[in-house]
C-alpha cells in the first residue's frame, strides 16, 4: 500500500478494513478516549473507519494509519480532516495513538509531517488542531508543532458540552 507520508521512524498510509483490530485497540481503550467521553463501540469503530475511507475518496486525505517502520505495526492515526469551528470550516491536523506508544515522540513526529504535507502538497495557508481543554498532552504536541492558541469554543459531543482550544499555525512562505 502506498505511503502518503514518510518520516525517520514512521510512515502514514490510508486506513483499510484490515486495520479494524488495530483501530479498535485505540478507540475502544477507555484511557485513550477520555477526551471523546469514553471508548467507542464496535459500530462506532466501524463508523470511524468508514468515515475516513469516504474522506479519502471525497477530499483526497483523512486520518491515516501511523505505521512504525521498525516493526510494521499500526500504532495510531494522524492526518488532515475538514472540521467545523462554529461557522467556519478549517483544515485540522489530528492525531490519536495507541496508549502503549505515548511519550515516545511519535505524535509530534506525525503531526509535524502532516503540517508539512498540508502546506507543501495541499498548499494550505493555515492548519488547526482542535483540542479538548483537559488534553494537556495533545496541547503540548500542538505547541511543539509551532501552533498558537487562536480561540476557544464549546463542542457538543455525545450530549456533553466540552470546552476546546483552537490552535493553528500559518504557512510562512
């Protein structure tokens, strides 16, 4: 399968149905999914996968599987998606890793590569990361990715009002 993005330790490629069990290990883990108000069911996991497969067809990008070069294991997802912030639609860098791989620098490595892809391939002028205000680890990734807080808003998710910070980075060239 074609690699969309390559870094020194990772490559990112499109998700496919064979990734379901690796995806489930991430999105069905309660600790990993605390910022999503809990783990996903089997149906929600399949819906997440289906939504990304549709994004590839409609947008040409989405959340990609993050693969560890050394082992070939899928350790998470990272990529670009269109998201709504109040009345605006923005290009977001998202990342979600299997908890076993937290704290190893993989999220920032993938996020930086996604930012470069957005600026160089998609020719975006600005990219965003929308982060629940309790998710300190993801905020640190956004900051290390050269992003600044640009705003705040409350997102409704699973019937819960969740305050979010809006980070962004602008293309400099």
